[in-house]
C-alpha cells in the first residue's frame, strides 16, 4: 500500500493543494461522473494501489431543504464530510415523476457508502458534520430542479463526481472518503449566494489537516 490518493475534479479546487504537497499523490479527474470514473479508474489501475482515496472539492448545498447530521442546514462556506452518496439523476422521467435505474431493476447499486472510520476521524479533526451527498450530471440551477433532486435523495450536498468516485472505489476494493466545502446554495443561481473563491480558500486551508489526519501525521 502506498498511502492515500487525493482526487479533485477541477484545477481550481486542487491544483494549489497538490503543488503544496508534492510528497502526496493527486489526480485531477475532471468534471462530471463519466470523466471522474474514467480518470480515477485509470489512476487506480496504472499506479501503485493506494490504501484510501480522498475526494475533495466544492459543492452546492440544499440549504433550505436539508439538514446536516449536526441538525442545521449547511450554509455557503461550510465544510462537511460525505458519509453516503448516490447517482441521483440516472433513471426515467415519467408523468408520475422520476424513476431511478435502481427502482427499474437495471442496477443493484443505491447509496455508495464512504469508509466509516476515516470519515469519522476527519469529521472530528475538522469539526465538521457527516452528511448525505447527491451526484448529478446536471446541477440544480432552478428551484424546481433543486426540489426534485432533494426529494429523490434527501441530501445535504450536490456534486458532479462524488458517487461516481465512490462506485469506482467500491468496485476496485479501495476505501474512500469525501471532503466538501459549500460554494453555493442549490436552486435559482441568482439567489445562490455564490462564493467560489471563499469556498476554495476554505478548502485549501482544510486540506493540510485532511492530509495530516489520513497519513498519520496529525
């Protein structure tokens, strides 16, 4: 085993962190579940096997709809660990509503669970809640879309990669954890309270703690 592998979607989320920690392994997986699946699979199959994958990045929050495990809705710039995630927009839209591929009997996977012990260890180190994530190919840029995704998932956070990365890890037998900072509220983008720069700054400040905790150097 070679220690953790740190995965991020876009360079704005992880390039500075990777440059500051050249002793660690990082992979930029790209935005969206398809690219994330391909790039993480390539990294896991082509290099020495890590003992854990740590996905990190920014996320939208269903702030008016869902609560964290600490009992309060997540706000912009809040930090959270994702304990479980799902591919939330794979299915069929019908007159009666959305039907997931799992409900259709086409796939067996529902929730993808993060590794419990390291997730809790990070939550303690960061003093952050553990929440439910929803992974989508199309983000919730309208209130109607946000309401629909939340109704399917009851998630606190929405990303475009989380569950895809978790599913790759599950298939290849590698534990995974997911660290996210809220950059916006899901729903109408004009009222989303966007602070991408602030979220990235908080993420960059948290990652040395994450790295130290996962490598036993805390």
